[in-house]
């Protein structure tokens, strides 16, 4: 079976386009935009220059798609899973969140979900073991550890707007 063909084309001011021709001679492309988003384009089988479908993904959506396609790699969202059934995830706090400007303890995260916020990433800094009086800000990324169910419940709390 021949290897798939991949071609990379710089797009000045936009990013980079990656074109893939599959073993079935299907054409798809991914445009990696400079802002971190991606456009995935699938072209028609009978006309490889005619785009049949285009999908624009955020950085987080792209990371989730990578997780689905290659679950064995080190994911940017799922940090570690142990045999004990614990997971750690990065969960973004939006600027529109009800928690923006409030202290971490107001969430009652461990009490409500059993999951714990073990660190906060803010710009280029990491704040390990934030105390309950740590003030949250939109754009923070919270590192949450717990069971799958607990982390999912924590994500729902963090995502409240």
C-alpha cells in the first residue's frame, strides 16, 4: 500500500495549508490559521479541486479531534489517566463565566463534584495548588483532577455563564 501523500503550502498572512491525498485518491486539506484555529476541507471524489465540505475548528475543538484520531498520544486536554480511574484535564474559564472575578472557593468544586483544581494556568504562568481565596479571571485554564464523572461535572460548573 503506498504511503499517503502530504504537501505543505505556506499561506502568507494566514498560516499553513496541509494537503493530503489518501490511498483512495481522496483529497482533503487542513489550514492551520495563525490564530490557532483550523479549517478542515474535504473535496469531492469526482473533482478533487471542488470542496464538498469545510469545517472551521477552534483550538480546543482541534485538540479534541486529535484525541479522537490518535488517543494514544499525549493530549493537550487529557493530561494523564491512571489505573485508578482518575483523569486530569485542562478546562478553560471564559470571560463570560459567572466565576470570572470570583474566588475559587465560591465554586465549591470538591464538595459538589469530588474533583479538585490542582493548578491554574494564567498566560505564561502556572499557579500550583491555588487556595480557596485565589481570584479567577477569564482566560484562566484550570487543571482539574478526579474521576471521569467528577471532572465532567466540574467542567459543567466551570462553563456556567
